């Protein structure tokens, strides 16, 4: 071939560009976690403030009581992002990436919270037993019927069930049509499970929240494959199931748990969350944003894992000295600082090593 031909071939070749990041989704993850933080600090009554949160934060608590719905937002984001992360991956690489993502920070959070409850702040409640901590470290406390070291860990089992389902679908070689069938059958089956009287089965299957992962998956398929009537119908069906389950299982008959919410309010907030996700994934805004949003998104997981007990400890310790609002700001800052430390000095260095280790284990190498 002539030099001119070679030159033309080299000129035409381009390295494949990296897919643009969904920066606003990173920030949405942080918003989801932060809304849960505000719910636990300013709405839910846990005895950490000298008076009820309704008295301490009469106006703010009416808004932050809806903050627990940040979990629904996070599950939708997870459905979209985890499904997207399967592109071009093998089952083993997917498993390795998920194990490396969820366990290092989780193990540290379990051990740290157990120490806090046992030695540093026993006033927060009886510390967990040694066996309870060990079982929590496996993340299998829900099927084992063992209490969480920190109640917020309940969402992790729901996430883990979703990861297993995705890995199974990958192993089966499911493609677009198969995913559509799955996005109909899985939430429909889980809807039937929620109507049973077997609470343990409901918890183990993550039935109450499956539709939100399915919503995220539908949004990703629409983003990836284009607008299709079947996908929009699946999206609408899963939205309906998700709202139904949220109203059925998360709206209390009385506000004793700190949720001063109404059926109408919850339905509106969940609908707005889904509308927000449509805007962030299917409109020209999907790739807009700022680089700092990536860092904010990286804090989401460790912030969620550690904010509850460590924040309550800060509130109990600081309120007599600083007063209400300064204590709230300090507790939030303290929780974010812990999250930053875990992300910076645990997750970043440990995650790639663990991913390589799990990959070798799955490949049968020592």
C-alpha cells in the first residue's frame, strides 16, 4: 500500500471517545442521600434532640419528613446506572466491580458503628452482639433474620438482590426483548409477593422496591434504544406499581415515626422524582453539569452508611453547647467529613485492589 494510502487510513482512525458522564445523575445520588440525612436529623424522633423534631424544627420537619423518599430516587438511579454498567462487561467483571464497590466502605461502617454503639456512645442504644456484627459483615442479615447494626442497612440487601438478578440475566445472555419481558414479569411477581402476609418473604425479595429499579432500567433502554411504545408502557406500569407500594408501605397511619406526610404528598413527591429522572436521562440536560458533581456523587454511599448513628452522637454531644441550628449544621458537616474520609482513604485505594482480587478468584487463580 502506498504511503498516501497509509496516511489516509491513519488520518481516518480515531480512538473511541469515552461515553459522556451523566453528571446530574451523580448529583441526584447525593441529593437522595442528603434528603435521607435530613429526614433522620430533623424529622424522625429518636430522642437525640431535647424535644421532638416537630417542636425543634416546626417548619423544616414538614418538608424533611418526605426525605425518606430519597431511597426511591436512589433505587431508580441505581437501576439506570447499574444496568448501564453491564455494557461490554462479562458476568465475572460485573460481579467483581459490584463487590469492590459495596463491601470496603460497608465493612468499615459496620465495625465503626458497632464500636460507637458499644463503647463510645452506649447511650444511643444497646450495642450489637459479636455474632450480630459478624452476620452483618456478610450483608446477609435480612435472610438470616438478624437485626441490622444500623437500620439504614436495610436498603443494601434490596440493592444486592437487584445485582444478583442482573448477573443472572447477563449469564443467560438476555437481550433487549428478554429485558422487556423481565421488566414486566419481575415487578408483577413482586407485586403479588407484597400482597402476601409473609413479611419475611417480602423483605428477602425486596418486593416493595423492585419497581423503582425497573423504572431506572426502562429509562436506560429508552436512552439507549430510542423511544418505543412498549418501553414507555413498561415505564408507566412500573411507575404505577412503585407509587402504589410506596403509599401502601411507607405512609404511616400516625406521625409517631416522624413522617408528617400524606398520601397525596407522597404521590406527588414520587411523581416529581420520576419526572426529574426522565429529564436527567432523556433530555439534552442528561450530560450537563459540573465536574464537582462526580465528587459529590462519590460521597453518597459512605454518607448513607455512616450518617445515622454518628450524626446522632454529634447531635447529643453538641446541642447543649452550640444550640439547635449550629448543632444541625455541625452534625451534617461531621457526617460529610466522615464520608469524605472513607471515600478518599478507603474506597479509592481499596476498590481497584479488591476488584482485581475478586476477578482472580472468579477466574480460579490464586
